[in-house]
C-alpha cells in the first residue's frame, strides 16, 4: 500500500510566502467562439447485454461530431431521459483532451463517441437525448437542447372534450415469470390497484397490491 508522508523544511526564520508573480498575456487571435455540434450527424446505437433474457442492462453508444476553430473541443455532456421522464447526465471527456493543447488541426469536424451503460433494472420503453453541451479549451460553451415545446391557447368559451381513457393492463416486459419484470397499466381515474398474476393454465402465481394510483399510465 502506498503512503504519502510529507515534511516541510524552512531555511530561514521568515516563513512568509513570497508574493505571486503575475504575467498578462495578450493574443491577437483570441478564442471567443464556442464549439459547433453537427446536429444532423448524431447517431445512437443501443445494444442489450443479455438479449435472450432482457434485464434492462443496455450499452448505449452515442456518436456525434464536434468542430472548434482555435483551442479545440475540451469537454462535453449528454442528458438522456428515461421512459418515466427522469433526466440522467453523463460527462464526455474526449480522448484527445489530455493536455493544455490539442494534438490535431482545429477547424474541422471530428467524430466522438460517448458510451453509457444502463444498469440492470432500467425501465423499458423509449429513451431519448434531451440535451448535449460542448465546451472548448478556452472555456467557451454552447448548449444544444432537443426538447420540443408545443404551445397552444385554451379558449375558455369552448367546453373541453371528455377524456376517453379506459382501464387497461398493457403488455409487460419481459415475460412475467422471469425473476424481474415491468407491468404497465392504464387507469381511467384515481383508484386502488391490485394485480393478480396467473400461469397459462390458470394457476395462481402472485398477487400485487399496489395501492392508490393516479389516472393515466403507470409502471410497476
């Protein structure tokens, strides 16, 4: 096991630190513009680690292209939204971000890949990228938000149409007789929910008392 034993020795009775020496550096070509992300070349590949018996664990590879004019792409981040609406942030450190300067010619798009491992038990359904932000080595930042906002006006003089929602048990994922499964269901109103699981021959397997649940779609 490594240890770090430190000791300081002063060679004079005056133990005051020397004043810092400052140097102002001015450049005729300052970097004031953030990197560019090519939003038309973002590719996402999701591969389950156990396709024969899915358990939620999935390898997600996000491929994208970034260009910076002077100092080079320094650091970035990706926000992904799960089917329940939760946001998960992951940092991206490019492989050529190991020093103060980049080792390539700037000004051209370069391909990068961020790999994310969704853990066992991740919710099934549609995941999505909501945001990617990129910064260069000079500290210039730019945020790319892919969230779509729909604006609409409600006319108070027009009566609202009734909501046509029915109680329904939606297809589960994966098979309910696996060690772990997710059961989505839809409610037409606030209600107490109990789910009974039976075998194909009608034999009772398990009863789930889920309690008071709101109208809409829920996943257990």
